[in-house]
């Protein structure tokens, strides 16, 4: 409710600005006054940059209209202009909601062929203007917190958990929960948040596994160390294989929450023939997104993040039904859909 009231207020202010600034758009004026003000998109500015090996830690000041409320564990999307085009990715927030002077903190790790991550690691500097997609995500700590928690993380999968721990500290919740953190790193030198975790050593049990010498953690290893593991509410974040392993172990009996950033392509949608409003057609197999089908058919469709964050790719569904693979919702004719994460459920027609 609070979010929708905020949106209504912002829409009203945008409308007012538009009435007084037409024929030029409000952005034509606001950008002159402050590059963080925009009525068209959410903006931010990189404020602080700290590098740690192949990870860069960024503090970002959100601009006008960016919702700053979030739950510890959620992520934001950021869009950075590279060679004339905005590249979008999502990153978990690492700060607690009321800390860090209203800034967002994120950690970006270099990934192979990662255009944005490599750009940020090489060139991010204070003062850089970026675009922002509001905090979102279902991977966050419930409130009040569960009585027994196990965090299972690997590599930069620890980032949302850092926010959760900071959030628990902020809300003074360590007294009401028994917390174990099992974190896998290649070696202790790679452990970006080692010093941060030391601050929680009095409040939680921390187990660090160095995979270069001990190998990857298996469920049975952890069950030996934490015999009541199955009775704990588990929050896991890390590479896809790790999450697959833990989901298989958990089955139906264990409360396991996990965060994946790659698109899960399985759904009830069987694919179908896609007709674009410019007359092009393509038959999409199950799991093929509308955006991918458009590209295969040579339709110049807009896109940004390709992950359902930035909404650059939104198009009107003119006929048929699609499934949004991120939300799981089915959308019908007349609705606007995110083409980068939506797949056809039978034959459809869509705005090109
Ligand atoms: S390209 Fe960003 S939401 Fe689809």
C-alpha cells in the first residue's frame, strides 16, 4: 500500500511538472539542475568505489523518485551506458535498509564475458551517473525472524546474506534467532566480506570452507557440523549447481529459500507461433522468450537487462496468452508484457 501511495504521488508530481514545462519535457529542465532528477527514469550516481581483487564495492546515491525502502536480501537493477547502449544487471544490496545515509551498497564480481561487471571493475568512478531499477526480489528475511536459521552461501552469493545480517543487527534480532552461516570461498584471500563477518562472530556461528583445499561442500558435510540442519529455515545463495544440490537434498521437508539470477525456462507454456505487428512471424519452441523469437525473426525489438528488471522490452500483447517466467503469471490479450522473460502459451500476436 505504501508503495502504491508513493507511486501515485510521484505520478501526480510528474504530471504537474509536465503541465508547467510543455512543450519541452520536464527532463530537459531537471537534467540541467541536477543529473539525478528525471521524470522518465530512475537514476542514481556512483558515490564511492572500493576494489578488492576481482570484486568492486559500490555505494550509490539514489536519485529523485527512486524507492529506497527494501527488505534485507533484495536486489536493485543498475543500468550503465557502455558504447552508447545501456547494459543492465541486478545486484544484491549489501547494506541494511536504514544504514549508509540512504545510499545503496552493492558488490560486483568480474564474470567471464560480463560486459557490465568488467566495465565497472575497470572503470567505475565516483560521480558516474547510472540508471536504477527499484529494489525487488522474494529472497529476504521474514519478520519476525525464524527461531533457527542456516545461511548457506558461496562466493558472491554471500552478498544478500550480508544485508540480512546487517538488517538483523539493525533490528536487534540476534537474541531471538539461532543463526549458523556456512560460507564457501576459494581461499581466504578471496573473502571480500571477511572483516564484515568478524563483526558478527559474537552473535552467530560462522563456518568458512576453503574450496581450494577442502573441495565443495556437500549436504552430508554440513549435516555433520550442524546436526539440526533439517530443522532450520535455510537461505541459500550461490552458483546454480550448488542450489540444485541443496534443493535436491531439501525435498519437500526442509524450508529452503534460494536466489537465482539466471532465468528458469521451465513452465507450462508449450511455445507457439508468434506474429509480430510488423508482419514478421516466428515459431517459438517451449522456453524461447518473445524477445529471442523476435531477434530470430529479425524484428528490431528494444531491450535492456534481458532479466525482467528494467522494463525496456515491454510490449502490448495483442492476441493469445504468455507466461512470465519470473513472476509465474499468465498474461492475456491487451496486457503489456516483459518480452525478455515471457514465453508464448500457444499462438500469439504482439506489438513489434
Ligand atoms: S529487457 Fe529489461 S525487463 Fe526486459
